C-alpha cells in the first residue's frame, strides 16, 4: 500500500471571511477565543460573571460559531467553537437551553463560558 505524504504547514491558508450581517458570520478577529475583543481586566474575571440563561439560535460546527439569545434580551450573543471546547461541549443544537457567562467585546456580546442548563440551575454548595 502506498500512502501519500502531505504536510499541513505547506497547505495554503484561506483568509478569514468577514461579516456580512450580525447573524451570518463571526466578528472580525473572533478566531482567537475572546482575544483582543475583550480587555484583559474583564478576561481575568470571567469566573465572577453571572451565568445567564440563554437559548441557542443556531450553531454551525463546520463554520466554528453560532449565536444565542439571553432570555428577555433582543441582541445576539456570539458563540465561538473554542469557547464550547473549553467549556466541555462539542456542539450545540438550535433551541437548546444553556447557561452562559457573557462579556461585552468591541463588536458586541460574546460567550466567554457555556454550561449545561442543568449545571446553570445548580446552586453552589
């Protein structure tokens, strides 16, 4: 059996896509979890943020992002796949109820942590 050898480092990389609307693409620079969109003083206090109840609008694992809404608020919350991975999730389903710690970035609200609805309802011991 002959196997072709390929190197990932020699593969061309595509330029990141830009937003066409707030509901169809991630914020510019969102490839880095929180990254420069969130000031360092906010990023260091994520664990102190309240867990807000939210419902997933849509999430596309292939694109690596999606959006959710916090109950009672109209604006979308951007959810990046790396935040999901760091929170222990692999995917989200439309309509799924979750808890989120949310930060205000330069380009809008974004999830800094996602927890299951059951975990969000648990009271600390």
